[in-house]
C-alpha cells in the first residue's frame, strides 16, 4: 500500500488584527472598523443554551472566536473617581471618574472582511501558491495580503 502525502500550507486565520471589517447584523449594521484584537476560547469549552439551563460541552477551540473592532459594539461604563496611593507618593493621585466607552468583543460570524481592492464586504477564499504558501483571497479574485 502506497500513501501519497501532498504538501499543504499551514492554516491561515480568516480575520486577523489590522483587517477592515463591516458589521452585518445588530445595531451597528453597515458600520466598519479595524480589528484591534482577536479573542479566542483557549479552553475549548462552551456553555450551551437550553431551556432547563445551560451545560458545558466540549467544543473546538475556534468555536467561540470573537473580534474587538474599533467603533463597533461600544458599551459605556460609569466609573467613580478613586484615589490611589503608594509608599513613595506624598499626595494621593486621583483617578478621574466619568463614562468610559469600551469596545466589546463581537462574534466572528457577525462581521465580514472588506476587500482592499473592491472596497466591498466579501467572503474569504484561500489560494495555494506555487511555493506551497496559502494566502487569503477575495471571492472576486483579489488577494487580501499585500507582499512588501
């Protein structure tokens, strides 16, 4: 028996830090922003939603992937002014209170990447180059990575 092993590239994440994305559902539908960070569920356990109460199930580590996007899914946090003192300070420092606007994680399924060439939201395809490297492509045929 002969086993043929084909060379394949490594898995390329669909959405990365620095990509421009647009929200496709929710209150921010149609707004776009840049991905600040990608939040992954490292444990691989997800809470299920069921009628009698949720339970934990073993899910894949990429099942609960979310992204934090500038200007999207903003929540407001009201903070009190607080004093912080240390041993070397003569006068206590006062942290100002107020309303903080914080970008919350948004599920990966609720955003689409914007192609830099067509300037439209698109699905992501993968292309295998002759060198064996996999690159992300727009479904209209444009490459999402720019080699410099």
